[in-house]
C-alpha cells in the first residue's frame, strides 16, 4: 500500500525527531526538533515538552479520523528501531496498545493476516521477519522466546484493560502473575528492571526487560494517572501515540490538517448539515437522499466506478439508549413505510446486528443502521454517507461521538458525481445554533474543524398555531422545568410523528425524482464548490492554516514586490535523464545522490585514523556517567553492555566477524547509494588492516569505530560526487535552468522587520555580527531594490554534490539577482573554496542576470568572485 504524501510527511517528522535525540536531554531534543522547523517552543508557540514518562521519548502524531493511523504506525516501527540504533541480535519488541476489545480484534486480525497491507508493510520493512502475538499467546509462551525476539520483529497486540490497573490490585491481572512459560527470558531480567511486588517470571517483567517500543492507538484514551502508570510499567524505550484528538501534554510532533486528507481523497468533505422543521422531515429527506445517492452510485458504477451502497446512520437519543424497545420501534416504523427488514440493522451496546457482517460486500443488503453512540472508534464503513438524528426537536442534538463515522471516503478516490464526495447530517432542532456547535464538537472529536462543514437551515417558514403554542409554553416555563419537559416526553417516545412519510419509494431502481431532493443536492453541491474555492484560496495565499498556523509567525512578501517575486524563478542544476520519466520530463532536479552512479568502495582506500581526539574522549566520558543521562540513553548503554557480553562468549575470529556485520548493518541503514555487500566488504577490509591495539578496542567502542568509518565513506563519496559533477557539467549532462520559486510566506521563529528593503514583511533574524554589518552596507546602496535572508533548510540552494545555501539574495534596480555568501576572515578554508567554485560555475551557467559573490571582512581568499567587504560594496555592488 503506497503511502499518501501527508503520511510520508509524518514519517519524515518522526525521523527528524529521532535524530534530535542525540541532544543531551529530551527538552533540548524537543527544542531542536521544532527550532529546525522555525517554531518557537514556549509561550505563543509550540507547548513545552511534557514529561509524563521521565527520560523516555513519548511523542504523538495528530491524525484526523480516516487518515490511516494504523498504516502510519506500521510504517513507523522500523523507523523507530533504526533511529534508536538497534543492533543485530538486539530484541525488537513492539507492544501495540488499543482502547477497546473491538479495536483489539480488528487490529490483531489485520496485522496477523499475511495478505493484509498492514502486515505486508511490516514484512517489507523488516525483511519478512515479523511475528504477531495476542496477550493469550504471550501468556502461553507460544513461539514467544528470547531467541525469537532477537531474530525477528515481534508485535504484541494488547488492550489498555489488560495492563491498566491500580498497582495495589495488579495481582488480579494475568499479565502481572507468575508464569512458568517465560523462563527463557530470565537471563536478561536485571534487578534494576524489576517491577516491585511482582513475580520475576510474570509477563510484565519480561516485557519490561525487553524495553519495548510502544504504539498507543487512540491515545486520547490513555492520559489518566492509571494509563501513565501502565506505560511506565512497560519500561519502554520509545512511545508513539496516535489520535485525532490529543489531550493536553501530548508532545505532538506532527499535525495533519484535515484538508490534506481531502486532497488525498481520504474523507468526504465538507459535511452538509440540514435542519428540518419536523422529525418526519428528517426521516423523509434522509431516505430520499439515500435513494438518490444510490442511484447516482449505480450510474457511476456503469461508468467504471467501484461499487457503493450508501448507508444511513439513524441516531436515537442517548437518554433512551438502554431502552431496547425504542430501537425496535424505530425499526418498526422503517418497516411500516416499506423498507425491507433485511436492510435494517441495530447496533447498540447490547444489540449487535453488525457482528461478522461485511458492510462493503455487494452481497450485504444493509442500508440503514440504528444506533446511539455505539459506532465509535474502530468502526469503519466508508459507505456511511448520512447521519440522521432522530432526537426530538426540543432535545439537545448530540452527534459528537458518532459524526466521524460518516467521513471516510469509499476506496479513497474522488468521484465525478460530486454528491458522492460529501457527507450529510440531517436534524430537526429548535436551537440550530446549538446543534451546529455540537457538529463542530463532533468534527473536533474526529480531528477536523469548524471550517469543514456547511449549514442549510430550512426552518425559516412561519410555525403553525400548535407550534407557536408549544413554543410559547416553553418560553414561560421555569428553567428547571424546561429541562425536564423533553426528558419525560422522550421516555415514552413512540415515534408516531414518523408514520406518514410521503413522496418516497424504497427501491433505488424505482426512485422518482423530486424537486425537493434535487434542491437538497444542489445546495450540497454549491456548498462543496464554495468549500473547494476557499481551500484553493487558502493554498494560494501560502499561509499555514490549522493549529500549526496559530503557533508560527508568518510573513508575506511585501505588497510592492509581490508581483515580481511571484514571477521570479531562480536557476538550479538539472540532470539530463536521456528519456522522459513518468511525468514526461527528460530532466530532474539534481540531488547529490544522482552523482554516485559508478561509485564503488572496492576501488577506495581504507586509511582511517582511529585515534580519539580530545573532544571524542570528553564525549565518551560524559556519556558514561551521571544520573542526568536520559533513560533511553541509559537503556542504549545497557544494550551495548549486553552485546559486549555476548561477544565475549565467542571465539576471537567469530567476535571480529560479528563486529564487522554490526558496523556494516549500521552503515547500510544510513547509506542508500551502496548495496549491503559492498559496505560489508569495505568494513571487512578496514578491520583486517587494523593494528592489534585498534582491534582490542573495537569490541568496546563500536559506535566510535562505526562513526569513523562512516565519515571516511562520506568523504570518499563526496569526493567522487564532486568530480562527477564537474565532468557532467562540462558536457551538458547537467544543465542550469530556472526553477526555484520564492515562497509566498516565510515562517522564521526569530524575525527582524527593522532593516529596510526586505523582500518579506520580516526576515529571519539569525545573522552574526559580520553578516549584519554587510547587510546594513548593502541596503544603504541606492541601486539595491530588495534583499532576502535565505533559510538554510527551506530556501534557495545551489544543488550539486553539496546543497549550498548562500546567506542572501539581493535584487538591484537594474534587475540583477545576486547570491551572496558572507564569510568572516576565520572562515577561509577548503569549505569556502568549494562553495565559491560551485557558486561561480552556477553564475556561468545561469546567465548574465545572475551573479554569485563571496564576501570576507578584511582578508579575502585569492579566487575569482571573492572580495573584502569594502571592495565588494565600493567597487562591485555599485556597478550592478
């Protein structure tokens, strides 16, 4: 199953966060993660890191209902183990927690099924070595042993209830009881890992000793004190939470805007909310609308679209949820007006007509489901199009828990018939404003917002005399009586007002067009078009919307420069592919990886200096002492110690080979340009050439040796890439063409607006003293039109064997575009020469309009394009 673009973005965020864990502690890792994305952590910005689980990375992804949280979690597993630098033979255990038995059954079945995309994704990322266990299988020790968790990825699917219990009563849970089936794990259970007052052989002690990665599905259900205790009891190495509605303190690393789901055809938006005067109107319109939607679906299928059978969810009032007879009354009314009984199902906490039913099957007849709030998390049916609330019009409408069930888009595709891309809610309410507030609450509960619905109120006609009398009576009742009156009426609701439904025929084939239904659909289509236009307008503005937008400073291009900035395309390097790709292009934007073709480590030297520098010694010593070390780092040290103990049991030759395999594996994970055997052979040659002293230190310093070999491979690779770049540039395999477009909006965490002639309303304020002096001198020149500070991660780059981000873009009144790199005199080494050479080649290929300069303070390197600040300002810039 191919990941959607926003899902790939989530994994990119996760990888970025995992890299930040090299920081000294979790607070600094959090600040670095968000700082790299130009977000301020603290007041008016991203919330500070919340330490529910001291020393353990515990983060959350906010993904709206229908966003594919399970697939995201499956894809995240290998990323987490990779990011935590798990070693060969180190147990890879995942405890996957879900909030309910229904989700437990669904998740266990899907992850265990070799034909299901979730299981296939896990196998794809883990070389086919995946085993999934239920709690019962773990307790019985069925295929669950120390050898198996070392050899494969092991997933344990468990419910919150199986682990979440007051510590004083934990002996009643089997997970906490003595278990003779788990004796193979006793060798790795250490005293410091033991949970107090719990048998050493219990399953919980085994899980703790394995330091599992924990996935928490629907994690908004796991923020109570007992839930936090549950997670702490697992002694995890990493916790990833997924939910549409994170609770406060959830450490969110990814926010998915609902409109990203709509762009990928994951959800039916907008939600159209109709208000009707009478409950029978709700029923009549819901039936008519469903019939029309089915007719539309039948016609669409004839044109090649997949099978769809639209379903209505009838929601009865929560106050009568325990009255079984009430649901039967609703069903009876539906049968009386001509709906076949086989097409009606009841789903409550006590009655489940949907158990074992495949609602997506063409053989399934169900078109109507009667419920209250039983269809919550874990129930997915993209065929559910209409939510019709049968609450009395004087009662409060409560769709918060159920609205998300009608949002999923069938087959995640857009349909030519626009009516099949929309969700519908029908209600009758005297207080439509309160109803809409509840709809917004329902959208929020599913991870959406008030932007994602449109309201249609058809109750503006004059009320009847009886209605006026009823309203008058209500208005003069005391406050407490007003609350009690509907309650009494509901208890004896026989739905008599729903008996006479006119103008509707049950069968979609017999459906006769009515002006009223046509009008409903026309209203829905118009609302959907307005919704789409607003979405497009928001995208054109370039402004970040949603929650992240409110936590980030956003600055647009100055109005006087907006048109010319929108038209500007800065040249970048492109690689000639020789033939068109899938998109019809024969050229692709050059990336450093494109230049590795033909590179082979077999031809390269293995000369590496393994002597520890002073800085290396300090870092190693620092990492090995002190309680201030985050728990996840202490776990890594413990795992390294276990690996050394494992090596000590082997013969010398076997120990050396294990070290080679370990280093090669870690290097292969970080290098996509070379095959594993090539790296393995190179590492073996390096180790074979080591001195006796280096070999004796190898086993106890694997991370250090791995880093040194990685540095060597990267240096060799870049040297080859640089050589290849200039060769290909000479015979036009690499060309330069206009490409990079300046963003409409920039989002610097720290900004400055006081420097004149800035392209944006404010610019990134990260300049050192020399850069600021240089910029002040630049803007004083009469021929300078505007300037822009380039963001090193998002802005214009000279893309070659390196990605070089110059400091400034400057435009002159003569329409020259200058890229300027500011260098203090202490930065005049090989790095400066490398960037200058690249910049001047870019200038030569880009055309006469574009210039590249490197500016030094008092002492410039002797090379074309390098100037001192005085000479650049006084002699060069003034002439451009």
